[in-house]
C-alpha cells in the first residue's frame, strides 16, 4: 500500500535513505510514513500538501485579522461574515476589502472588523505547498527510517516497544521518545500560531 496523498515524503525516499531495494517492505514503510506525517501535522497544527479547503468556519473575533488553519495561502475563492450563518450573497466580502498575507496564513480586512460570533466567518481557499519543503521531507524520511530500523532490531514495527509485566508476559506499548532532536528543530519553524 503506498503512502497517503498528504504524506510528507515517499516510500522511495525512505527506501533510498535505508538503501533498500525490492518491494518487500513497501507496505510497512508506507504505513510508517503515514504515521509520521500524522504526528508532524498534529504537532504543528496544520497540513502541508496543497489542497482546497471548502467552507471552513471560524469564530469572528471583533478584529481585522483572521488566522487560517492552513498556509501558505495560494488563493481565496470566497470569504463571508454572517452572524445568521446563512452565508448569502449580501454577506460575501469583496476581494478588494481584504488583504491576503499568504506566508503568514492571515486575512486582514482593510477597513472593517470581523463580527464577533460563533462560526460566522466562512472561507473557501487553496493553501499548502505544491512541493514539500526539503527540511520537512527530510524530517519525515528520517523519522520513518528510524522507526523502521528500530523494528528491524527486534522491536515491534510501527513504533511499538515491548515490555514485560511482573508475570513475564510481553505486551507492546507506544515508544515514548518522541521526535528526533533535528526534527524538533524543523517543526519549530512550521508550528501554526494559535491565539488564546
């Protein structure tokens, strides 16, 4: 099974890194990549592959700035502010009335402020990287390769480590060692700013 569409690296890249030929381990490596990608996206609170985000709702906060969940922003198809949550044509904000700060992942209204409300701001936009930055790709590759190597050294696959209880029976628990130090340095640069 190949890695998922949002994977931060490819099975081939991990195999090259590990100097593996043949397809024997492809399914396992694909699963490891998916698991690492999920952990990285959870840690950074954002997704990285270019995608369209349709009808994402946000709470209006009474300021001019809206911080989006995913970035860099490529384009904005529509932006609404409607406390009634009908999102009709009269609540569509014209593109000339806001600035898109692409790399920061922010929308800034030029003159008005977003209405304070719950789920009253709706946006459809494209965001993410067409090509994953090399440092992120390398971090994913090294994390997946590390888990694979640990599994080949007698530890269970998919980031599990064995432990024995008092009766001597063996069970498996998730590894608690987290990310590699070099991965943590990379992730610091990509963590989404959250407010509150």
